[in-house]
C-alpha cells in the first residue's frame, strides 16, 4: 500500500502554473526524495499533501485519506518538519517536547512520558536551554517534535539546510532510525548527496511535474553508467586529450579548462580505460590522474532539469 499517492495534481497562482499534472507514489516504510530546482513546485506539492493548500485539480491520498475530503484525518496521520526551527530557545528540550505534547492534546502525564521516550530515542538529554544546542541537536529536536504522535508519515522540508557536515550526519542518522521503525518519509532537499544517502527512491520535479523517478542507482544509470575522468598535465594538450576520450567513449567529452579535466560516460569501463591510456601513451600525453567513477546524483539532476 502507498503511504502517499498523488495523481494529476494541478495548482495555479494567477497566470503561474505551480503544479501541472504532478504524480507521486511513496511506499510505506520508505524514504522518497523530492528534488527539483527553485520554483519547480516542490513546496506547493508538500503544502497540498499536508492539507495546507487545496489543489485546483487531481487528487491525493496520505495514509489512506483523501487530502481534500478528509483533511483532519490526514493531519492526525502526519508530522511536518519545516526549514526553520519551531522550538523555543529559552526552554529545555524536555520542556519543548512536553509543550508540543500538550498542544497535541496529550494529558500532562502522557506528554511527560512521550517527551522522555523521544529524548532517549534522539539522544537529546541535555539540562540546558535549546539556545545552547548545536545545529544538529536543534534539528533532531525538530524531528522529535514532529514525532510526538508517532505519525506514520513524516514530511521533511529541507531538514539540514545550513548545517555543517557533522550536524547533517547526525540528522541523517536520526532519519534512518525513524524509517527503521516503519515511518514513511517524504524528503525535499537541496543537497543531492542527502537524497543519495537517505532515499530509497527519488522523484525529480521540474515545471510542475515529475520528469524522472527511480532509485538513485537507476537514475545514475540513465546517464550511461560509469564515467571516465582524466586530468591532463599539460593544458596545451587538453583539446587533443578530449578528442581521444571522446572517440573511445563514443560520446562527447566534457572539458574543464581551469582544472585540465576531461570526462565522458563509458559503457565498457575496463576496455575504455585501457584504450585511453594506450592512446595517451602513443600521443605522448601525460595524465596526472585517471579514474573511473559512477555518475553523481548532481549530474543526473542537472541533466534532467537543464533548460
């Protein structure tokens, strides 16, 4: 069963079309990464799926409930963590979670008990106020607040924006722990590495509709499998080197003049590497570095959303 299902969602703001036939399916207990350039429709899609906005057309269900016909039941089934912290800096983490519990209509005893569970689960035991927390701790507290009622579906809108790599890793660990308990996560992010690390499946949205979807590995394969990267020692031989790499790869080589870098997709990785090195040797071209690698999700994203 799909935890999130959207079919043909449409939304316009005056003459601007934000969603133009948006489709999405997220399986229970998985992480779906929703990627797209600014203005692609990510935020509008999330706002509709979380009942904050009504669509102009199409339909969507979250946790089995229609978002337009049964919005209250949808809200009881979801958690939403936005880009900006919603916690109180003056209160402790425990006090914040107890406050959220009371706002969710838990009685005082139940709110205290749930706060204790979440403090332990998210490793947030700290006696001081939230203003003393690190960036990673603050975002983990946001996640904990979104899980007060143990919702089956959690929406994360760019949860690690502005965090340093260590803090980002802490949030990733917390998200993985949630998914391990059966929570379904829909993640929007500006960090392609984040989707690569966390998402079971990725949907790329552009101009209001999904233009590609699949596992990160499947999307990378659409760029032609492995890539051959070469750094040429002599910048004057860069054009010649690019010609050799392009002929071996049977595809146009990408060239970066500043870094003396040549790159091209290859199918037969070992044969291509051997052929390029032999051709370089015959031509007297020296390579500072030669590597075979998988395409990055960044490259997939740029390819799919290129104007």
